[in-house]
C-alpha cells in the first residue's frame, strides 16, 4: 500500500491530481483507520492507465468509461474461459 505522495510520484502526477481523479470516480483508494488514502498496486496501475489515456487526448469522463469497459471486458473473458473449461470437462 502506498501513501498519496508515493502514488503520485509513481504515476508522475501531483497529489491534487490524484485527489481530482478520485473525485471523478477513476480510482477509489482504501483508507486507513485515520482516513489516510492507501493506494494499492492495482490502484497505481489504473492511475497509470488514466495518465496514458489523457496523454492520448481522452478527457477524464472518457478515461473513466474506457477503464470501466476494459474491466467489464476482462471479467466477461474470464467468465467465458470458465464456461468453456466446464463444457470441455
């Protein structure tokens, strides 16, 4: 788990930018008992994807939707693989 400062450094953006991404629903970091944001490796991966999409000219709303669709696609492919494995056993 990473603090907001470390996550920002890993991704190459400012702390305020991470807070903006959170407010726009792009990432939802865990919180410590004291309320401190704690970013996981998965959160950092999502943030890197957001930064890459923004660099390609996608706006924040578009980046959020693309990430949602990519997550949905990944889940559907996993379900399809499990279904095919059951059918072939």
